[in-house]
C-alpha cells in the first residue's frame, strides 16, 4: 500500500482528543490544549536509554525508534498533541549535504556552502518520496500507534533557517557567514531559498499524506534578521509554503490541516507573520501576550510562550507562571507551549506540573467565562 493510500484509506484510529486541532482552527475549546517543543528529548531517561544504541541521524532514519521516541512523553504527561521525532536538517541531507551530530557541539556540516558556486553541489530536484521516505514511514507508524489519543504534528525547518545552517556549517551566535551572503550575494540567496522552499512544500504535503494532522514550520533563526531582511529573505518563502501546501493538499484531495509558523525572536514582524497564511503563530517568551494579541487580533491562534527556563523554578512558581499566562492569553484561540524547546537537564516532574497547570487553570477560567 502506498503512503498516500494509507492516509486516504481512513484506516487510522478515530481521534479521541481533538482539542489541539479545534484551538488551531479557531474553534471553541473547553480548555487550553498544551504540548511542548522538544517534548521528546534528553530530559527523559527513557529517551536517553533508547537513543544510546545508535547515532542521532541513524535514529532519525529508523521509523520504529522515531515512533517510540515520539510516544514516550505521551506516556508520562496528558499532552494534547504529539510531534514526530525527526530533525529539520534532514532536508539539507536530502539535498546531498553531509550532516553529523557531534556530541557537545551539535549539528555539523563537514563541507558547508562556502561560496555561491557551491550551490552546484546540491541536488535541486529532490524526490522527497525517496529521500525522506523514512520520515513518512515514521509518521504513518506513529499515527497508528497513537491509537487516536491525540493528533500528530509534522514539521520542517524554514528556508532561511536551513540556509543559515548550510552556510554556517552548524550553529552560530551571529550567523555572520550566512548574513554576509544576504548582503553580498542576494540573488544567489534567493535561488537557494527557492530550492529549499520547493523541497519543503513537497515534504510537508508528504507528511500530511502519511498521516500528520498539523504542521509546524520552524524559522528558528528569524531573530538574526532585522525587519527589512526578514521581509525580503524569510517572509515571502513562509507565505509561499503556506499557500502551496494548502493548494497541493486540495489538488490531491487530502484533508487540509492547520499550519503553525514559529519565527523565533521575530516579534518585530508579528503583524506580517499573522497575515502569512498560517492558522497558528508560535511565540517565544520575549513578547507579552497582550501585545501579541493587539498585533494579531483574533484572526490567528497564538501558541506559546513560557520561558523554557521557568521549568527550573519550584513547582508552585511554575503554577503561578502558567496561571498568569492563561489569564493574559485567554482560553480561546490559544495553545499553551514553551517559548522554545526544552533543555536536556530539565526535571520531568516540572514538565508534568506545567502541563497539568495549563489544564487546571484553563478549565477553571473557562467555567467562569
């Protein structure tokens, strides 16, 4: 059975908890749904145990293990969504670049893009059904294993964020190599961003065909751009992704899914982001909920935005922070999350307090509305 047939045959278990999807679509919910970026991660001892058997990207290419890692946090916490375990850098790998995960350093490109001519090394016409089949297989398997308990989120990195990694050769505090390209080689940058956009569109459509019920696009390096550069080198491609994914799903007779955009530290462009075609706008912790609502109105659902480091606080303090967050965002058109991903040294019990507090305070507030 082909990947698309799996989705269209409607043999997935019926969804039991659709609160996350309702909130994403802007429908009325009885409480605020919650999930966490990097909820499948090293803060869980069972994650570390599972991951110890092989290297990171081999894990990403092993559907059964990706499924297991995706499910682990759902066994511990009453989360309202799962997000498939994978990595945004599988796309540069599909384009023909080598990426390794170096302990203590993070993702590393042994041979990054050093000059415009290096674009010739890339495989522009990526067959995502072949190169990224392992992600689709993991999604389909996980969708079945979830047994309809909660929806499954698929994701991709955004073009600028992926481009930055490909030029920098890994993480960077300044992104100066990638930004130098923006100033010195803007046309080449647009060519590369377009190549990435085309692959991302097909990749996201493939994830939905495989069983993903929502999609998140991570523009993790948006904060390294100012407003003008964001409008030139990020926003047009984010818009194209949202538009083309929806059009391709419609043309393929595949159900539409809500799309989330998370442009970290890009509150300078929040109005533009909320008009870019996504149902949900993810927020980092550097913007106040009231200001975010004022800039976006009620036309999108907001997601976020507790400082991940708040999970280091005592449990009663975490509850206070969550209560204030619920008061400020309100119970509707809102999905609770952290303002970025969880860190490896966080206490799972504190994560439990965060999740449970979101449900408790939002249910109380909802009853009084």
